[in-house]
């Protein structure tokens, strides 16, 4: 299945388009994980969520 977004120039029929699509999916997964951790009892202040 191919996915083409004309307005953003994402075309999964090309290697570059697949790369962009995978990157956006990874960013969404990362955001979802941060939201999940912020709602957990340990909260966002847990050692594994802190940045240096």
C-alpha cells in the first residue's frame, strides 16, 4: 500500500518518503511514551525521564 500526502510532499513509494514516514511515526511513538510516563505514579521526574 502506498501513501502520498501532496501538501507535505510525503510519498511512501520512494525511499526518502518512507524514511520521512518512519521518522514521523517514531516521533509520535516517543511523544506517546512521554505522555504515558508523565501520567504514571512515578511521574515525569523519574530518573529515566530526566535529561542532562
